[in-house]
């Protein structure tokens, strides 16, 4: 079986979440969370395009512009299965935006 929007439960993060626990303390953005955040204390950020606002804490137009969050205001920016949806040439700018919101010593995963 191959992945598709129709057969996806959108919980791919559950497969690896326990490997991530050491890095997931404090204010964590779950970028492109869909209807299920990886862990309950995460701040779910999504555009709601596929799933509506179900499970999302903050609806944004795109995870490439996180203007709602000030620089160095989060401990972690986490994303699973989102980056591949950006055109290749936009990826550096998207990652720069994710790094912008993370505190010094924080993590982008």
C-alpha cells in the first residue's frame, strides 16, 4: 500500500515520537501538524487546507511565514512530512524562518 491523503491517518509522528522526547521540552511548534499533534503539549501550527482546523492551535497561511511568533520565542520547531511540500528553491528560506523562531540552543527537527 502506498501513502495517499485518503488512506493517511496523519499520525506519522507517532512512529518516532519516543525517539524525540529528549529534545521536546518547553515551547514546541508542531509545524504542519494536521489533525494530530505529535505530543499534546505541542503548539499545533497548520494551514488547515487538508484537515480543516481540527487539532490545530494556530492556523497560518504557510509554515514559511511564522510572523505570529517572535524571533527566538520557541524552544523547538518540529515538523514531519511538511518540508517536501515546498519547492526545492524555497527550502532554505523556509528553514531560515523555522530557525528564526527557535531560541539559541534550541532544536529544529
